[in-house]
């Protein structure tokens, strides 16, 4: 599709396509051997190039917002039997931070359950371990600022205690 950009769907089908790509990345397993790991990294880079091609069009905010919502819904599921893949950190690389900040304000409200926000922030910190997640730290900081604005200080302390060894 990168070579034939005219084949990229438009309108609502484009939103579905991006959502499916994010959902697929969420279940990507990371092999333990170096060759398999390198292959997954290469494959994820290709998917990210395609998503960047689609989501970098600033006039299509609807598709970006839809992709952010899909990502949030995946990581906000507190009753998951399997954790989403750290590969999801790559998705944040192609999503415009400015739009993400506006959408994040909708997700982090006084009504949002603390347990959900704790899971979301915890996963985002886990994504820092993925080699293709260079700007995840910006999203983590943005989320922490939003949590602070909503007065959810104890949540930040809890997640910090949970992840202190990792960071």
C-alpha cells in the first residue's frame, strides 16, 4: 500500500483500516530470539510508515481521533486476560501530539475510574521499553499533566511506585 497510495481507503473505511492496524499491533507478540525480534521491528516500522502516511494529513482529524480512541479502548480494558503488546508505543510516534492532547482531556475527567487511568498510564510507561517509541515520553508527560490538572495525585504516586524499578 505504501507503493500504491491510491489503494489506501478514504473516509470511514480509512478509519476502520487504521483501527484494525492498531488492534493488530496490540496482539503482536515479541519473539525472544534476536532474528525474530529484528523481523518484528522491521514489520512494525513498515506498518508505522503506512499509518504515518495516512494519519499525517492534518485535514483528516477524524481518522486521527478514531485511532487514538481505539488505542485508548485497548489499553483501558482493565479485565484483559492478556496485556497489549509494547509495540503499541510505536503508534504514538505517528499520532499528532496536539490532537492527542485535546482527546486526552476527554478521557481524563473526574468521572474516569482511577483503576482505568492507572492501567493506561502503566502501559504507556511499559511502552518506553520498545525501541521504536521515541516520543512516548511526551505522551506520558501529557497524561501526567492532565492527571495533575484533575487532582489525581495519588494515582501518579501509585504508578510511580509500581514502575520505579523499570524507569
